[in-house]
């Protein structure tokens, strides 16, 4: 009788011990997952802000090369004037020096912001992009870009950004900084965009997650 009682107590104690250990491990796992997620979000936000600031600084430099009052004439003559070609050359040199994928200036159709016409288009060598000639027409990429264009033309937005990490048709993840190109009277004539690749962000994010998962697993094992 006593032996049965002892065995029963051992069984109960063993069950409680297992549940306690399992519960502790589960809580540690949940805690580790939460901390990892918070850390990853902060890591990604910080790095994205750095990329955005870098693209914006390049855009500010590029703006000093563009005369908003000359865009109508450049378009009228198909970009054949000496000052247009010189400006295009300066933008190309800036694109290569700053290692940004694209620096481009577009004349947006303000009726619905659904289309634009290329004014300048500098492309990083080896990026896989083909430069658009002046006058090239294209539909706005998506609704996010359309909203930024509208805010620049109508609401006085001085700095916009769009991050793209998926649905890129084989292109690499990137962030684009958008700024207004103004006439001498202050009105918006075009939009200047600088696209910066974010391969390091994606690669760094994967590396961060792998380290965190390895650390969490190590804690659970110990």
C-alpha cells in the first residue's frame, strides 16, 4: 500500500516537474521570439533610415545641377542642347560616385499622377537598368508613388521616400528618395528621384535573424 502511494507520488511529481520545465522552456522561447522581433524591427528601421538619408543627401546634391526653368526648353529640343548634355553628364558622374542605382528627373502628369515623362535618367554601371531617353513615357509604378507625386506637387512635400523589397520583377530591393524640382518662382516643375540599393539591409537582416535564432536555441538547450 505504502509502495503504491510512493509510486503514485513519484508519478505526480514527475508530471509536475515535466510541466514546469516545459512551461519554463516555452516561456523562454516566447520571450526570446518577442525580443528578437523587437530587435529586428529596430535594426531594420535604423538601417532603412540611414539608406533614406543617404539617398536624400545625393538628391540634394543632384538638385543643384538642375535648372527647373530650363526643363520646357530641354524637352522641346529633345535634350540636344549643350547645357542639357552637360547636366546629364554631371548627373551620371554623381550616380557613379555615390553608387546609387538611379538618378532621374521626371515630368509627372498632374491630371491624375498616373503617368510621367523622363527628363534625365542616370544609371549605375552594372546595375541591370537601361537608361530612359528624354521624352520616354511610363505609367506610375504604384499607388504609393502616385501619392508622393501628388503630395510634392499639391501639398508642398519637400522630401518623400518609397521602399520596395518585393514584386520587383527581378530587380534588387531599393529605397527611393523623391524631391521637388522647382522653377525660379518656387512652383514645382518636376520630381527628382534617387534610387539606392538595399542589398546590405536584406543581407544584414538575414544575418541578424540567424544569430538571434542561434542564441535563442543555445539558451533553450542550456
